[in-house]
């Protein structure tokens, strides 16, 4: 019977000769490869002092961008959280209050924006989904930690620092929504 793809090959079942039976040539070839690698230059680098060159398409730590006036670009639309296949982004929206026009661009803003860096797969889909170009993946490495909680990056870590020349003054205050979210989160975690 002929094959449908016409790619069939005839396989021979020949007997092994004496050299193949004692397996010595294969062992010698394997040892020669090992000995060659003993004298090659080591590829190990001393990481904190030396860094390896990253690829042009490397995706590292996330950053939330600001506009030209120093206001947060994120409008808490939630598209990045929906696009995230690992469900690593948590976002809680809040309404901008009078007097906060110099802090937030739109009437809605992300009161809580948190990324679990352990769950994140650094795919860049959050970056592509954002209509306001608020989140980007940088070439910066995510530092290693010993505790899981330190891998949950909030706005305090993610938000781009304000340039000294900008006209806004951002204090490290927490809104009522942030405090309520943290209370609810700790209650859920303790159950």
C-alpha cells in the first residue's frame, strides 16, 4: 500500500558491527566534547557588578506614566486588568474631588492600582490595551525579595516620579477608598 503523503522512508534494520557494539567511539566523542568545554571562556557573570545586555524587546518592571503637566494618565478604565491573562492587575476606580484637577487628568482615576509581580508573565498586553498610554514595561529588572507581599506593587512603586520642574505637589496621603480597600483585603486574607 502506498503512502498518501509520499514521504515514507525505508528503514533498514542492519546489524551493528563490533565498534558499535562496544560503544567505545561514542564514549570518546562525548568525552572530547566535554574536554573542549573545559578550556573555553566561562559565560558566568558576576551579576550585581556586571550586567548582561538585554534584548531590544525585553519587558521588565512596569511604570505608570504621567502627562506633560505631571498628572496621572490612568483613568481607571480597567482595560489593562481585563487584557491581563494572568489576572495580575487589581484596580479600584474613584471620582476626582474638587481641587484635585492638578493630580488627575480625568474625572475618574485609579485610587488603587496594584500589580502582583509574581503572577505577571510580562506579556505586554496591558501596555497594548491601555488607550491613554498610561502603563509601560521598562527595561528595568524586578528586584528579588524574600516575602510575597513585597512583590505586590502599588501606585507608590509604579507611578513615575514627578520632575522637580512640574507645578504639582503630591503628598503621600491615602484616600478613604484606599484605606477601605486595604481593610477589606486584610479581612479576606485572614479568613
